[in-house]
C-alpha cells in the first residue's frame, strides 16, 4: 500500500539502524512528543534496537492523558444530569476521575455516547432539539480545527442546545516548559507529524534557536521514526540546532492555512492546566467571547468543581520524560488498564499503556 508498506520495510529499517549506530559517538536523550509515536516505538521494539547511547524518553503528547482531572470531574457532573446527551471520543470514557469514569455514568443511566467527530455530536443536537448535547473537545492542535468547525457551524445555524467542554492544548508551550525545567535532560525532539500537518513547523524554529536543540518533525511508521532519530542524532553529533522536516509527504512549514484560520476564528490562546504537570502559560485554547454561549462549563455552572490527584499516580513525571512508566512503583500493581490510577494507563496514546502492552517486565505484575 502506497505510503504505508514502504515505511514498514524491514530492510530499510535495518539500514537506518546501522546508520544511527555508525553516527552515534556520545550519549543523547531524545524525546518523542506524540503518544502515537511512543506506541509505535514500543510496539516495533525500536527503543531496544537502538544503540545503548540513544535514550528515548516519552513526552506529554497524549491529549487524553493531559486533560486535567478537574475537567474530567466537570464532565462527569454534566453527563450525570437529566436531559443531557454527553458525547465524546471513546478514549475519554475510561479516564478515571476521583470516584468514577464516564462508562460508570452510562451504567448508572446517563446518556453517554461515543462519537467519531464533533460534527456527529452536532448532528445529535439537531436531531434532539429538546436535549442538551455536550461534546468533550479534547486534543492538541490536530483536533482543534474540527472542534472549532462544530462550534462555528452551531453558531451559524443557531443550534443553542449544543455546547462543548474545551480541553485543547498546544505543543510548543509544553516543549518550552520541558526545556526550561532545571532538571531537563532532553537534548532533541521528534515533533508530532499530525500536529505539524495542521500548524506547520515554523513555530518550532524559535524554540530550537532559544534552547539550542534540534527538532525533527516525523511520522509514525518504523522507517519514519528511524529516519527522524537518525537526523536528530546527526544534528546532535554535529552541534546543529534548528528544525529539519522528515515527514515531507504530510508536513509543510506553513501547515494547513484553512485549518489554522478556523482555529483562530473560534478559539483564543489561554493559560491551561495539564494533568500531572500543572499550569503552563499560553498552552491552551479557549472559546472566544463571541462563542461563549457554547461553553458547557459555564452553561452548566460547573467551573467551581476542582479535584485532587491520587498520590500514588506518577503520570506527571512520565509525561515530562522524567520517569519511565515501568519505574513507577504502582505500575502493574495498583495501576493496570483494568484499574488505572491515571489516564496514561488507559489512553490509546498513553505511555503507561504502551509499556504495559509491549514493554513491561512480568516480574512487576
């Protein structure tokens, strides 16, 4: 299949591994931002095939994982109300709040539905004018265009029984926060290809210059990832900083202008809490004033709801690349996919779930 099989070619992968080994003379710590990349790396054993000098650490690029606990609790409060149809992508239904998750709300009689697009949720609102329909708008820049379009279309049509809980986060501020940390070990980044497909990669150039790091946008297949690692290693070994694109079949410097336009039309940049990490300034998107009638948290009066994380969960350190999931004392014991302490164990992009499925040490179970 074009653009798939050729990026899973074992022969080409072995050649790239040999090149990485031949170019590596020092120890380097490289972070892949995206949770989808983390799963591909572990599923294909890439981390174990690299030379020992190359350490991959896993970043906060799982939108479900960084959705703050208070947003989960507010969603649970709204979904439990009568006359509400609560819609969400499937991953969010198993993310634990303090006492329950959205699946439990559904088992208790709440009308909680999985959708595959916010526009599906908007259609449900059209079809059920006597119900309040709420969509959980979670994600990085990748999901922001569709979420923005749903709100924009609802405003155009006057569908006032539709609203959204917004938990949109932005990648560049998170990278700045990681690099600014006094105990940062990250020396180079693999940037998330799908985020760059929307936003381009020009916004990473000031970060690379300010912190003297290489940033390499890349994809998700084994050959994509190995090509990205190779370029990052070459830049590190040669002392080169900047952004070099290794996902040219999808990513351009300017990104998708139409997608960026609708994001800017509906959303504005705000400070945002990240689960397990805390407040990162200018790291999120919120509805502009002209669209605040579609803000579910205001509509249902749940902004006052706060929450406290489990002291056993160390997902914050995992999301910042400071701790490997299987180094967490709760991993595989108190925290499993069946009984997760945090979202990193249940999300399809969560690092803890990836380690549990592909990389766990059975002696910890």
